[in-house]
């Protein structure tokens, strides 16, 4: 699953990039997760996978301004990773 943060028509959002270079806009479908960082912090990738089943893409990658996937957290933030 390829994730992206982007601006579309002046609105920041995030979604899933399909194999044919289209984007499923997930933010309005999961409104409690405002950013990809929120998704990662909530360990909600499975929720994202379930949400996009049988959903048609909303736009092409070329129609958005791609942003860094995850905005850098505060310098004093601490991260923990699991594999």
C-alpha cells in the first residue's frame, strides 16, 4: 500500500496511491485521522486497508501537489518503531 500526503484544490489531505497512479482520498472517509502521522500514531493501517476495498480512485496523481508523506514532528518528540 502506497500512501501519500498532498494538496488538492487548496485542501491538504492524504490517501492511497493505486497501481495506475490514481489516488483514493482517504481523509474524508476516516475523518478522525487528519494526517498520515495520525494514522501511524493510531496504528490504523489495517483500518485504511479496509476502508479502500472496492473504492474508486478520486483523482490522478498529476492532479495533486504531492507533499512529504509525514511532516517532521517536533524536535522534542520521541519515536518508537516496531517491526
